[in-house]
């Protein structure tokens, strides 16, 4: 067991933040949904027992704040208040927009330590959260106003940070946790294998839907507001994909990478290349770097794999790892 687990870190987990856990629960086979929610209930119990005073959340932004016109590799929200979800995401997240507490002093400490460790973290103020934070909150701390310190990592648009660099960022944050008095929970959300509706800059010109999405990725909220049908149109395409014979989940790769996290095999994880991950796990597979950052905080500790379910209807593998 890592020496800060149970002392400073009273709960820690990694989970998939698939939008299916928002308004598409009925699309998932009941046995798979039961296994997933049962695993998340175990993590919720850790929060109930440990009573964390702050949550450090390793997440990526889905072009709600960070866009191609201004895309940091690493960023941190330094504020006592954040908000979420964005108005256009309220329906599918089934949550109303409202304030979410942050922890400015803690975030600033991470920022300063990061700079000392040669991480040029972009300082942000109040942040907008969507499923990156709000899906975990829905299942793990639904009725608690625990301050969240969001640590953002670019997982989508090249160039991407290395897995080794993400792990090292976690090690930098560990120093802050060790010297501060607060009880801390760690959360990393995203992954595993999936092919989300984000497009690269060389997307086919003839694919109108992809070009509309690329415009949003370039300019963010103003472009999304100018194309209010985009999210619904993409959901239709996702439904078509889910109902097709296309291979949308690489369960073999999912199990392999989850087992590496389970056994704390940092050497394997930090040797992964972006090309390999994208080939086997899709563009969404890069989000597993967030899990590597959390693993860095715990100095390479292994965890308990609570569940893995390949949910075809959600077009992705769903997993939960708990550290205790």
C-alpha cells in the first residue's frame, strides 16, 4: 500500500466518464449496468467513510473552455468556485447548471509546486465542468459539496504530452498533498477504448458533420452556440454507429491496460506510445493518461479493478479502479 493512502489520501479512483452514464442508462443491458453502479457504490462508500475535504480531479476539457485557438497541455483551475454543466449539456447530463466549490489555495499550491518542478501549468480561474467531473460526482459524491481542484490534460489534439510526463505531474502534486493538512480524494475520469466524436485537423472536407465539429473545436462555445443542432446530430451518428457492425470497443486492449493499472506496472504504461494507444484504443484511449497522472500521485501503486464492462450501446469499455 502506498504510504499516503489512508492518511492524506482517503479515497482514490479512476473511472470511465462515458455520456452513457448521463441520460442513456436505459440503453445499457441491466446486468452490465448493475455491475457498473455496484462498483461505483463501493467508491462512494470510500468517500462517505473518508470524508475528503478536497478532490483533485485529473480531467480533460471537451472543447468547452480549451480550443485549438488556445489549447494548453496542462492547466489548473485556481478558484474557490466553478460551474457546471454548460447550458447545452444540462439535458443529457440530467443536471442543472450551478456553482461547484473549488479550492483556490490548494490549486495555487499545486501551481507553484508545478513551476518549481518545471511544469508550465496554465493558470485558469473559474472553470466549466461537464461529464469530466459531473459524471463522477453523480455517482460518487452526489450530495456533498466537496471542493474540486481540476487538473486538465490535453488528451485529444496533437501534440499530446507523453504518458511519462503525465505520471511525473502526479508525482509533483504528491509533494503538495504530503505537506498540506487536508484529507484528499483523487479522481481520474475518461477512457478506456472508444472513438468519440472529435475530429483531427485533417478531417475529410466532404464530411460536413466533422467539419462542423472541427469549427467548435477551433472556436469553442461561440461556435457551438451558432450551431445548436450539432450535438443532436452527432448523437444520431453515434446511434447509427452503435447499431452497426463496426468494431467500437477493443475489449482485449481494455483488459490489458486495466490489468497494468491493477498491478501497478508503471514501466509498461510509461512505455506506451500515442500511435499504439490510438491504434488499439481510439482517440478516446488517450484519456488513460489521466489515470497515469493519478497513479503518479500514488507513486506507482496498484489498484483494485472493480468492474470492466464493454457496453456496445455506449460505444466504449467501462471500467472502475479503486485504490485503498
